C-alpha cells in the first residue's frame, strides 16, 4: 500500500519496510501513515546528506578557504526531525533496555 505522498523508490522502500513491521506487530492501526511517509522521505534525505559528509568530509574547500560542509546543518535538522517523527508515528513502543550498556560503561569507568 502506498501513501498519498509521492515517494522516490528509496523512500518508498523505507515506508514499506516500517509499514510491514508495524502490521506484523499489530500496531498499524495506531500508526499515522502520513507521518510515516514523511519519516521515510526524511530518512532518505538524511542518508543522502550523510553520504555527502562521509565523501567530502566535515570541512570542505570553498572558493577561497576551508569551510564547514553545507550538508551538516540540514543533516542535523533531518536527524532531529527523524527523532520527533519516530516518536509521533509511533515507530517503536516501550523503553529500550540499556542495562547491558550501563554495565559496560561502568566497567570502563572503573578500569580508568
């Protein structure tokens, strides 16, 4: 099933993946599919921006000097939007169990 938004093939694949997962988990009825399409579009854009930063670096050469990669600001904005959208849809439910991560951090701090 598609959304009312026209998505590029890459964003459509992201949309389809999350929609199917939500359906399997029995949470599709409570999900906002229009927000899911915006999430998929933003996720695709985030990937393009991240690829640019990965290829060109954080600092790029401009006409006369070195400057911050122009993709960094929209990358940060896309990341913030993805976090907000994932909570609004909602893509995931419940809390993440961080006990193992907390244990590893504690062991690192105690060894120093």
